[in-house]
């Protein structure tokens, strides 16, 4: 149930819009209309704030209903759509920030090596291009220090260690899995 105080607050907000009707019967008439779709004071309070945010002048009762229907399901089930906003009532959520643009003349990355590689790759993949393939410069990779590199000798040592471990287990009669080191 919608309270009379909530309806007075709604009329007070809507009265801030130019061309909102004046008179003693406005609260009663608007209450009768709003009770067809709103069910509580919170919805009515939201509607007043939202109307002030969306409209610069009084758009009429059908637009009031359309604004309500953009967020809530009307009590009667009768939905109305906005004629002021033909693409739909704007969202209450703020729009996400725009993506940062690349500097002029840059197509893929600010990094010059990646930019050069991407341009060369795009040129190689151009199906309208006639002629020989171009060399695509490589994107640099972080070099692993020599002391951290795995060599063939490291692989051979590990294989030998695993063979010895397996032989030791077989001699002891154990079926345990080898331990990782």
C-alpha cells in the first residue's frame, strides 16, 4: 500500500518539472494512477527521483508509467514503453570508462617491437597482396641465464638417477613409486 506521504513527496518532486499540472486534485488523481502499477512507498520514492533525473519537463502520465516499467514489473502487469526514449529508458548504471586510445599512427601496441611485428604479420596475411612473403621480426623473449638452463647432460643425469632408483627398489622388493627430486 502506498502512503499519502509518499504520494505528496512524489508530487512535490514532479512539481519541479515545468508544465506539471497544478491544483488541489493533483495528488488524489496521481495517487489513483500510480496505484495501478506501484505497490509500495520505496517504488514511489524511486520514481520521483528517477523522473527528475531523466526529464527536463513534465512528460505526462504515460511516460511516468514507462519510467516505472523500466525498473519494476507493474502491479497490473500492463507495461508501457517510453516515447521520449524510443531505444528504452537509459540505464541507472554509470557507463564504463572508455578504452584508452593508442597514440596516433600506432595500430596494435605502444611497444615498437610488437608494433613492427604485428604490422609485418598483417602484411603477410593480406590476401590482396601479390609478391613474396616478408620476414616477420620476432618478438623478444626473456633469456634464461646459463645456470638455469636444462642441458642434455642434466636430462641424462636424471635418467640415470631414475634407473638407479628403480633398480634399488627392485632389489629391496619394494613397489613404491619413485620420489621426485
